[in-house]
C-alpha cells in the first residue's frame, strides 16, 4: 500500500513537472524556473520585484515571462503596454483567494472581479461619480473646501516641526468618505481613520514581503497546511479588519428610497442592479482603499520632492501667486493656465511611481492572444510594468532626475504630448483607474493649496530621504518638516 502511494505521488509529481515545462515553452522567453518555487529560487526577492523586473528586462527584452511562482508575462515598454491593455484580451483578473476569503461574495467588487459583474460595477461607479458632480463641479467644490480646511488646520500647529501625513490623509479621506458614506472626519477626531490606514499599511507590507502568499495564490489548497495556515490567517485577518471597518461605515448610512441619494451607498441601494449588501461592501472597500491611500501617498511624496528641490518649489509658488494670488482656493479651471504646476504634478507622479508590480493587480488573458509578437495562451497572467516604464522610457531624459521642465515644450506654455502620454500612474486601458478624475482634482488642488500657504523646508540639520519603503506601494519614509507661512 505504501509503495503504491509512493508511486502515485511520483507519477503525479512527474506529470506536474511535465505540464509546467510544456506550458513554459509556450510563453515568451524568461529566466529558468522550477515548479512550485518559480523564480523565487534564483531571481525574485520580495518586496523588490521592481528591481528583478528591471534586470530581467535588460536580459530578455521588453516582453518576458517570470514565475511568481505562477507564470506572468511582463511588459515594460509603453507601446506594447498601451496596445495590450486597450484590448479586451487581457481585461481579466487572476483568482484572488485573499479577496475571496475575506469577502462574503463571489466575484465581488471592482478591482479583482471579472466578466459582466466587473463591467456592471465599474460602469455604475463611473456613472455615480459623474452624477455626484465630476461634470458639474460639485465634487470639485468639496475638494476645494477640504483643502481649505487642511490649510487652516496646519496653520494652528507648531510650524517649526510638522508631520504633514495625517493632515494630508484626512484631506483626501474626507473627500472619498463623503462620496461613499456622506460624512467627513473632524481633524481632531480621526482615530478610526488612523487605525484603518496603519492597518492597511501593515497589510500591504506583510503581503509584499511574504513568500507564502504567492504560493497560496497559485495553489489555494496550501493555505490549509500546517504552518502555512497560521501565516495565512495572519494576513487574512488584517484584510478582514479593513473590510469590517468599511462594512461598519456602510451599515451606518441611512437610506430613504423616497429621497435622492447624497452618497454612493444610498445610490447603490436605489440604482444598482445588484442589491446584495456584500457587493456594496466589496465595492466600497475597493474605492476606499484605492481612493484614499494612493492620492495621500503621492501628496506625501510631493512634500518630500519640493522640500528637497527648493528651486522647483519657488518657481511653482511664483506661478501660483501670479495666477491665483494668496487667498483664493485653486480650481481645476486654473490648471489650463498653469503649465508649470501641471508639469510639477506629472513629475511628482512619475518620480514617486508608487505602484510597484503587485500580484493583486495582475491582468489575465481571457482568450489566446499575442503580446509583443509572442503568442500568449488564455488564462495567462500579464503585468504591465508601468513602474519600470516611467523610470526608463527613452522619452524621459535623465529619468532619475526630478525635473518638471521635461514636460514643457519650447514655447514655455504647452506640455509635451509624447512625455505626458507616457506618464500613466492611473494605468491604461480597460482597467484604468475609475476614480482618476477625482484623484487628479485632489492632487492639483491639494498641492496648490499647500504651496500657496506654506514654504516646505527640511528640519534644521536634516536632509530629505527620497528612498522609499519598499512594498507593493512605495510609501515615503516618515518625515517632519519646517513650514513658513507665505
């Protein structure tokens, strides 16, 4: 009996190895990999996927296959990313066991869902954003008010030694909170928000550095094995706490079907075809996490870059004071007349480059397709390496330099189209960020308001550290600043 089991195990193992290398032969070239461990044995060291991908791209070209441990076709040049992601062929997502086990609904939400469910919820979200004012300036007015409240709050602090993180966090979170749940956090009573954000950061860091989570993504049954199950529960509980927080906020929203909706939760109850509460929770979780942390992180990077480059900050402030003055809050109508401000925002997003290769955001081919001249079968994972592209595309001269002028044409007024079109922090194609319009409004108005009111300086005797904390999101390291009123 034991001999039979051993023979069956060996047969199964050899068969799996055969299938692994047969599938490997059908994909674009890449480094040698082994079953189960993939390239973690020789090329990949979490959380430095971006470093490995840059090295592999230099060896194998802009399209190659890497095993994480599942095979992923990585694309690092703009043209191939653009052409691939604008097609429906790679609009799918991988099976996400982490989301499946923390959400009480199959194929829920927007980020990780597939097919008709994904299309329906994405369209509903975009339509709701539009109905709540992205086309009528109503949301913009909320952003402007939130920016003013942020500046007023900072003015009351000790400007000699200021941590801007939570001021920026509440500014951004209040906007997405009002959109989703219809309320804002007071600056002096936001402990729930702080706890959520710290938990989110810990979850991202833990998943980014884990070698177990990719294995579970590929072989979900392994999460029940001894030791692995304990590690898995730890990661799952962190995500579950975030979902529970959003569920609590969504539950607290009052809904009267006889009244017009004033927030996303009410609009969902009234207008969404899918009335399931857990679908609402999944969608709100996606929007809340994506809608507040990425914008907050980018604005935090903005403070570091401008503190480290006083010449850029001075030039930006001069344009602000010349066009807007000291007292008026910026509006999006100002952007067209402020080319340097637009260039600075673009360069901050390019240099901050906060979204590193992330297994949760991998695309999946839904049909047999072709990528960069290579045949790629259905159900293959695909990564558009926007992180590397914005660091290495030839159009970005001296790419490691923080230099907003790269975006401005010779006339000093218009922006260089070929540079702007390659700055794609919100993604590109069918899965492009649904809240991009709102995020761009927050970035522009938030940044202009801060520089309009304050000179951002390093603390005396300190230097600005521009090395990120490496996770799936490249967070800036904690920094305090010295501010001067303008």
